[in-house]
């Protein structure tokens, strides 16, 4: 990483029609659960405002969306054009490098223009922009049924939840490393983005994808004339090889959730993969590989070898994953970590990077990070102190959040807020590291907006 300075020593509900149960609706997310994002919170003048705009903004935004894309019904199976009607979408076609690149994604609703997701590749050494892709968000993916206009239930809703609060204002950050489902919105080369499409007349939701030209492809067929429930496909994500879109279906009558997929080729028939009992309204679908299977849970991060998952199950747990699609539940074979620890991701097959969630009884760990060894923890009621590594960075009064971990797990990038000053640092993940400030101006642009999807 070039141009570094001295050491840091001062240092949801997924239904299409949401319910609202917060006392202060302004502070709730579109699913009425409070904002899902973690990380430092901007308090300076650059912070993107999140204020109630009233129904006028919602109606104006919807009018614009439907004006660009017609009625918004998703009745036609197969390829359909984006809201601009001709599929024209300005986006660089430069391929994303296979290594040495940090990929970020942000969502915006530009004033007078269509909602979009921008995916950017940044050179991990120089912070020069190396690739750029833009995906228009189909009008059929936008739900305006409640007080807020937001995206139909999928990881895309997590990426865009803030952007729809204030059309014309980009998402504020920085955000900590997102759960694995956010990366899986896209195929490996970032040429397609998975979406959930809604028919406003029937309330049917179906999965599909949009490419960088703005063309929308719906994978789900209309089906026959049988007298059945309306399909409700949610949580659309791509398989690693990009050959299929996976999704979930909730059966409230039986309190179960199913996992299924549709291939991008052939007859695109629905293939059921598994499922289990419903847990709560905050879960997402994440895919693990070798073999590929779906995992439904909250804040899930899959280990590099696909054998374990870090997830929230009444606090963070390390869970041993079965070789089948599953729903993560408290009864699974795993180990409870703590409600006082916040974990960000895996540094190798057995260790996760963690930090204190708020204050800690150990002063040397205040606002620091450490690795947690997960080997041999299956069935343990609580992680022993011996599994916790020594502090990585000096304890300070700063508010820090990890934004990216290098592919080999030996380095991390984190944002640090001291008062109203926000800075970014590169650090080793080994104990006793001396963080170095990242001074490239473009790094601030890259890290202050949206999410870091991966460092590869």
C-alpha cells in the first residue's frame, strides 16, 4: 500500500409489504427494525442527511420510476428492457482484475434520474480506479407501498436502504465488512446483478437479474392456471460460477423457509435445495461452496473453506455448516461467542477478526481488534479466553471499524473516527501492529461511500 504515514498512536422483515413497529418511525429502516448497518457514524458536515421527507418524495420518486419503466408489472417472462427503454446504460466494460483490487458498491437515487448501483474496482496499492460497472435498478424491484420507497426483499435492500431515505443523496459511510450475501448479489465478473421483481397487481415476487446495459431478465415463469398462492421469491443471490440465481421462499402457514435456485440457461425450472423453520425477520440467504448450498441466517460470513459460518444467533456464534442447505438455528452444532464482541470476518479457515462491541472490562482491548481461534469450539457453551488473541492495535478513545481484510488475511483496512475527524488506516492483523494512515485522496472516495464487497 503506497503513501502511508506514521503510526496510529493516538489512537428485517423480508415481506414485500413491511409492518412498522418502531416508536420513532424516522429512525426505523424500511422493514421497521432499525438500521442494519454497523460501523462508525459520521457527525461532521459531510454526513449524508437522513430526514423524513414525507409522502411527497415517495410519490415523486415512484412517478419517475414508473414513467421510465411503464406500469412496473413483471408479467412478461424472459428478457425485458430496463426503465430507459432501450437498454442504453453507460458503464465501463473493463474487466475487474483477479487480484490486487478492492471492490466497492454503492447505491444512489440521483435527482431526476433512475436508481442505480455502482460497483468500482480500486488498485489495492495506488487506489487508482481500475474498473467501473453501473446497474440500473428495475422499477419492478422498488416497493412504494408504505411510508418509505425501498427495494423488494433481498440483499439489494441492505445496500440501498439509506439511499432511498434521501433521493439525490448518496449513501453515507463508512460501513463495516458486509455479510457474504452482499457480494453474492453479483456474478464473479460483476457483469450481472441479481434482483427481485414484483408484480404490483398480483403482489407476486420473482427472481431475475439485470446486466450493465440495463436489460432485465426474469427467470421465473408465470406458471399455470392452478388455484394456488402467489409465488413469493426473495433474497436473490448468484452462485459463485454465475450459472444460477438462488433465492428463498417463506411459508408462513407452516412457519418454514425454503431454499431454491433457477438456472440462467435451459428451462430455468425451480430446483428446491432445502430449508428449515423460520427464525426471525432479519435473515438473508448466503451461499457456501464445495459443495454449493444455501445458508439462511443473520449477518452470516462463510469461512474460506466453506466449513464454518460466523453468524448472529442471539449473539455471535461460530457454526459448523452441514453439507446441505440449511437454516441457522440456536440448536446447531457451534459455539456462542458473546454479546459484547463484534466480529467482522475470517482471516483464515479457523480465525475470525473481532473487536469489542462498546466498552470492555479489559482496557488494553478498548477500541482495538484481535483474532479469535475457532478450532475445537464446537459444542462449547462460551468461547474461552484462551481462544482470544492479543490486541492488534493500541487501545484508544477512537471509534474503529474494519472495512476490508486482505485475501491472505494478513492485513486489514479500518476507518477511525476521533471526534468528527474520519481517517483510514492499513494495519497488519498480527498482535502489536502499528497502523499506517492511508493518505491517497482517492482512498477516501473509495472507502467513505457504500460497502467494500471484497479485497482480492
